[in-house]
C-alpha cells in the first residue's frame, strides 16, 4: 500500500519554504523557522549523512540520540504538524482505522496509517515510553512488529520520587545498551556531555522565557508554545535549539522592557491545561484578536526542566536525564495519582495569573477524561477560577471542527467577560 507521499520530504519542503519567505519578508523573525527547517533537512538526509533514524514518542530524550548520531523523529509531533497543513492526516486515519479501534489516539492511528502506506519510510529503531499514554504504548510496539524494526520501551514508574529517578536512570542505561547493540554506534561520554551542555543552555533560556510569560501583559504570543514544544521534542541537545531559544528570549525581553503585551489591551489570561487543538493553527491568534485573551502557558509547552548540574560521568548524566524525563509535559501530569495532574494545573494557572482554564478533552486521552471534572473542582477550590471542559479530537477536525471548537470557547468567554 502506498499513499504516494514522502512525509520527510513534504515537511522539509514546507518548513524550508516558510523559513525562506520569513527571512525575505520579516528577517527579524527568521529565527522562528530556521531551526526546524534545518531539522527536517536532517531527517531527509540522515542516511546520506551516515546517520540513523529513530522514531520516538513525544516523551523521549533527544539528547541520547543526537549523541549517538541518530536523528530522533518524534511521531506525535509530526502528525500534530501535518494535521494543520492543507493535506491533513485524514487519509492516514482512514488507513489506521482498518487496523485499530477509533478510540486509539488519532496521533498514533495516523502514525499506523502512514507506516502502512509507506510514507514514513523505515527507521533503524523505534523508541517509546510506557507512560503517559496507553495508545502510544500499544501503537509503537505494533508498528515496530509490522515493520520488523527493533524497538525499546522506556518503563516510567508511577510515582515521582528518588526511587523513580534511580529506576529511570537504569532504564536509560538499558536504552543506550540497546541502541549500541542494534545500531553498532557507541555512546561516547565527551559527545554526550557536549550535547547535554547545549540542552542545558536551551533550558536556561526557556526558564527565562517562562518568567517573561508570567508578566502582565504577557509579551509573548500563545502560538509560540506549540513551536516550543515541537522544537524541544526534536532538537534538545543541539546548538540550533540554543539559538532558537536565545532569539525568542531576546524578543520577549525587549518587548517586556518596553511594557508591550501581545494583546495591547489584555483582558483575559487563559491557562490551556490539556493538549492544544493542533488542527486549528489560528486559534490562539483568534483568542487574542476577538477577546483580548492571551494564553500565557499550556500543558504541552510547559517545560520546567532545569539544567543538569552534574556532568562528571555517564551515570550522573543519565540520572539528570531521568529527572528530566519524569518532569516532561504530560509525563508530569498524566501518570501517578490524580493529584499530580491537579496540582500541575493549579500551579500553572496560579503562576501565570490565569483568569480561567481551558481543558480540551482530547478523545484519545481516556486518562484525561476520567479526571477532568475532579480537576475542575480542585481548580475552583484552590484559585476560585472557572474551567471550561469541552470534547474535541486535537488531531482530527472531523470530530469537532475548528468552528465548533471556537463556538464553545467563544460562548464561555462571552459569559466570563459579561
């Protein structure tokens, strides 16, 4: 079966074209697309450059792969991008529906469809994690079996404590051993140390960006949160991500120094506390224009990782990466007891001075739907702010169209403002 599309080539062309047009028309904004344009060129030319390709889930650790000359290709992020482009992912969802139930997350169903169609090629290895997502847990392993590709599942424990970090450190050691055996590439301490130093620099800048986003008025647009998430999933550990984060911080700092907000007359601050709607690229801009409402932070863009301090050995670096993995967006919220998720939502809404919260109930996230009302009640109790819960498929516009989603949110905000 062939879908007739080369997705790596398609995305490299899309980002390359956008980067070129931005550099020509708005050179001051060229940083926004340069890093990811270069990334997709790396994916496209990986084999020619003597590098391997690893399909990874959104909660992988790119540093490990860059250190071993493997290009990490995050699958959920890929289909999150594709669903917002003109061709969309409908054809892949239709293929995926022949093999798995429609309650499997659309991001994973579309990966299955594209893999069966042959439009993703074949990677050297497939790496995923046991949490937070049951859909990913089943989809990645079955795609690996279908393609005949070796795969490894990083087991993430339930709790968030020292024992979890020790366990995850060992899991990372096992992952590295697996990659060495399957690819013939050896982990080099000096190379990993260099990669993690780049990662540390990027996280330092992102911590500063987070502080800027807490200001009122917020100097940064909501749409950057999606750019940040996709960039960190793929490029953590590269100098390109450092340049991207530095440029974004400098832009925000300059605007903050002038007292400028993304919305000139900021009326509302909204905490987007679940997966953003990826098939509506203009949604955040619509909120800003129509309601004077800014999204200072969302769940997927909420990277709170601090730099890894101890780089003295492979073991200490693995421990630092373990702590980072356990605190990644969605891994942080969607495992363990319900209080983990509720506390993360309350912290986000409190720290970013939100007037209300939006819980986009992605139909593929059964674990999210199970606790949505409990979280709403806890947010109201802790902060006194309302939370809108609405059903949507964040990847598939056929379930709830952009117009439907905007109508639901618009009604809520109109009542809130009244």
